[in-house]
C-alpha cells in the first residue's frame, strides 16, 4: 500500500510539472519558413555553345579596327618574341599550351565551349586544349593574391540584374597571343542573353574590356557572341599524348623493342 501511495504522488508531481512546461513546437513546414524578398530569376547560361552565325545581324565579333593599341614597351616585347619564333613551328598550340585570357574566351566557338552553372561558381570548359575557367560568384571568391598567376588568371563574379559581371586579374605577362598584355592587365566581362536566332536558338553574348596600364594605350573592348548547341557536350582534346607517344616509340626502337602502348 505504501508503494502505491509513492507511485501516485510521483504521477501527480509529473502531471503538475508537465502542465508548467510550454507545449512542444510542431515541426516547421515549408509554409512556416520566412521567404526572402522576391527577386527576378537569374539567367542560366548552362549548355554547349558554338560560334554565332547570322548574316542579317551583328557578327560573332564586334571590335574596333586594328586590334589593341600597344605601348612602345609592349611593341618591343612582341617584336622580340616574333624574332625568335618567326620561320619556326614554335607556338603555344604546337607546345600544347592553351591560349590564356582573353584568347581562350574570344577564340572559343570554333571549338565549342560548355558552361556548367552553379549558384556559387560558373565552370567554363573550352574544348580547345581542354582549357577550363572557374568564375567564383560573390562570397565564393577569395583574395586573388593568395593564388599563383595563371594564363587564364583568377576570375571573381557577381550578378547585376540579368547580367553576370566577371573581373579577371592575376594574369601572366603574355606575348605569345593575339592580345598581348602584361601581368598588370585586368579583364572585365559582362555576360548576357542577346536576341535569339530567328528559329529561337539562344544567343549568348559577352562584352569584354581589356585594361593594361603598362602595355595598352587605352582599354580594348570587344563583344563576343555564341549560339546554343542542342544535345552537345564538349569532347576530350588530348594534345600532349601524341608527342609523348612519338618520344616513346623512339625509345623502344633504340632498344630494338616493339611498343604495345596505344
């Protein structure tokens, strides 16, 4: 009997305690989650793109005549480069070296390019030489000075309405290009959808400005356009392997052996 009294007293105490506790909150539903301020949907540039063709409208390139206006220092550097390569087969392409910015972007299309878009990054894969760029969006971008300079530089991006603005720095000095520039160059790109083709094929455009306080007398601007390719994915571009196989064949032949590697 004494035990029953203890159990009863305990149950009463628990009931009182439970009544004093706030009721457990129900699991949040999608309707309960605060919704951020409504913004216009961002364009999706994902997909494969090739050179824009339209005889009745602006072409794939819109640029000032004569190309970039080089300073005396840049002209001298380019002349030196040409003097040591002229009459030879030495070139970045023959050495399996990608064009670097802005050539990699402006030259894309003959060999297609593919864009993979994510909220924090844009991946651009140029089929030629399998060059790849990463455009880091907003908070994903880091301090470029913490990275080694590259031919394609370091690209930070942000959205301004329906346009993606990309700023590229950390470039290497290049003379082996149609667009020579020093390591102090900066490149600004503005990507947006242009007027579609008559059949509805999407057209992607980018306004590019190359600025260089050392090698350019004035900023160089150009507009590049591409048109969408249906059901296409960038293919592998293996440039270095044939050179390696040629060298390997000579090594096997020198030993009187037959090479089986393909």
